[in-house]
C-alpha cells in the first residue's frame, strides 16, 4: 500500500508505487493561534502505546456537519486501487469513504465482515475450499445498481493473472480461485479455490464495480482522473488535478447511519507546510510520521493534541541485487547490511517521538503482530565482521580512505525521498558505511519522482523508503520476495532472488493451521536475514497531530479509517 506495499505479479515498467508516501491533505477552516512554545509532550513509550487513540464519542455528542481536512503527499496516478498506478496507501484511504470492502479492520488487527455490504461471509467447504459471500440487499452503487455476485466475479477475473491485458497490482489469493459462481440469488456469490488459501479474508478489500473490472481498457484507464462509480458513506464531489485536491461529500444514498461530516477534503500539501496549516486552521489532522520538527511544533499548539497508537508502517533499506548490479554478490550484500546500525537509525529518526522504541527485527510482520519475533541475530549489526568480509573479498582499505579493488572504488548510490525521515536515514546510513570504508553518493529526490524514476526503474544501489503492512502480511508480502522473471518483478524492487523463500511462502499461504503457519513465517524471516534481501530499520511512530474537537478519528491503530464515524464534538 504505498505507503505502500502491495503484492503484485506485474511487469517491471508498471510496478505499483510502493514507496511510503505519507498521507497528506489540504483544507480550510477557522484559524487557531499558536501558543507560546512549550516543551513537547512525548507520546507513550513504544511498549506502553495504546492500540488506538481516536477520542471516541457517541453519535449524539457530535455536531451535524463540518469538513474534515487532511493532507496527502500526492494524488495517485490512477484512482483505481486495484490497478498498478493506483495501488498506493492514499487510494486505499479514499476507498474507506467511497468503496465497499468485504471485511472491516479492527484496531487490534482483527477483522469482521463489513455489515453495510455483507451480511455473512463464511467458509462452507474445506475440500475444495469454498467461501460464500452474502451481500447486503440494501447495498447499491452510485449508478443505482445493486451490488451483486458479478462484482466479485469480475474482480476475480481481472486480478487472477489469467489476462495479461489487466495492469494489476495484486494477484495473490485471486490466482488461487478456480471459479466464482452465482449462489441462491444475485446477492450471493460462491468462490471455489483450486488450491487452499489461508488468507482468504484478504480478498475484495476493497471491492470495485464490475463496470470497472469487466473490461481491461476500463480497468486500466477509466479511473485515471477520478472514480466514476462508487458505493459508500460518501460520494465524490470533486477531483481537481490542477489544485491537486480530492473532495468527497456525504452521500444521500447511504443506507446506514449518515455521516456527521459534510465533506472530507484531501489536499496535496508538502510536509514542511503542515504545521503552519494546522496552526492557522487549515488542517484538522496530519500524520507526524518521523518528522521531529512537526512533532515539536504541533505539540506546542493550542487546540491541537498528539494522538498515538500502533502502526503497520516501517522504514527499511532495499539493496539492488539485480543481475549485473554490484550488490548482486550475496557476501558483499551481507557485509553492507552488517555495517549498518538499525537501532541507531531508529533512535535518531523516531526515538524523539516514541521513546524507548526498538528497531524492527522482522521482514514480514510488524512489531504489533502476534507472530512477531526479533530474528535480527541471523545477520546482526557488526561492523568488525563487515570489515573482515570486505577485506576477504578484496575490497582493501588503506588508512582512512575508501576501499578499492582493481582500481575501482567501493561507492554505492544511495537514494531517499525528500522527507525528514528519508534525508535523516540516508545521512546516517552514509556515515555508518563510511566507518567501514564504503562510500556513498546520496541522492535526495522529490516524492513525486521517487517511485517512477528510481524505485521501479532500479536506479539505485541502496534505496530507503517505508512499507505499510496489510492486515494479512504473509500473503501481502509474497511478491516482495518473488523471483524476478524478465520484467516481471512484483514488489521485489531490489530484484534479489531467493527461491527458498518463495517455496516457504507457497507453503505458508496454504497453511490453515496457525501454529504451523507461524513456524513458516519465522523460517521465511530468518532466510530473509541470511540472504540480506532488505534491511528492516525503524517502526512507524503512529503519532498524529489532531484538532482537539475532532472525535472518532486520529491514531487508528490497525483498524479502518472510519470516516463515517468521524465528526466534531458539539
């Protein structure tokens, strides 16, 4: 989910922007004067952090109307979240307001069938695996058509990988399905799997109308400039590609409790401008991410509070292990990994915001996940071991100079986004590598060019960005480790091939026994450490600056955004 990391089996030239793009937005509102500077109050330490912090209030405590104004980093290249250019965290954020979903995520990481769209979703056979979806008879699309079984069938066909004309962001799970049939009526669908898929709840999240998914040309381009057929508590009011804003309004067709908000306004806004916008009443909410300056400034504002909860976001460093690349060499990749200190990076990047936070020790699941284990001892930070390995490979260091071999200098191209976290991480990595005689050429690039010009294109030796994990991290991360075949790389942007990991993944996504699946997840992660596939760094802070009167919104934990529940207290 860009902050994204979505799985895909797509062609390299059209891989989804999986770079972590902080959720930003613009808005209008009453001015709030800034208070005299005071010492910022830190959120709870990482170990003591609550799952969510949303200022929960009952509906009758909220006033009618109002606009929720939030920032985004950029509008997506395509508003279809299932298409490769649209597979970004921002489109999934939009989807919470305007598209159906089979399951609704809870703050603790669990999920239940979303009652507005489905009255029941259940496995009715284990061999073969068959799942029955019963659609809420009240659920309709914005064109007046009722949601029906064809919506599920056509989304499956589009995302199954069987038709290369569909520029899809994710085939995992859908590729396991053998057929989708009409059940007892049009509001019932039966999915029969050709092979067992443990994360079957991950499908149809979100669900698109079959008018979009039934035809490849429509799927690829119909929503390039904005959604056309939606279903949810909000309708699209306006997409302004010039002002770079996306506005949704309360839907008069919504068949559940009406939202209290009139509108949600998303506006592209540089992170450096967000503190001023919040202070001047132009924003109601903004993610802090790893922006220490934003944290300090917003902590001192009158009428603004810091809300903090669990987060699936994590920073990492990807190595370019493509054929012909310098880091295609496993031993060299391992040495570079051991020269980098994730805990120091974590302390500097997010420690001032989340005291006591530990570096991420797992490639697949986030620290809040039940299967999380710190397996970093498989390839620990050890600059002495790194230096020895570099010596043994013939990369010789004379005095304080950079290492050389055969007249060539060991210098790596390090790319980062133009964000506080990106710039700080790149600086720290460069300094740590210098200590063992490895040089870097650091390139800080604009967010809107990062994915297309550098990440997807493989124009880096090292590249740092953030992944956002899904509620189903095992199947979600399958394509992060898929073996590149020609220009088909999935989300394996470093193109590091580890066949053993793919084999373990195939077993894990088919394993229905939670204990056995957990064992496989640990085997995958340990193999990822040993192969130096990529290097986990810091966890997301889960911190947000929020206008005090905003209720049922803030730090969502591992749950849905729930725009329908948000509002302002009376």
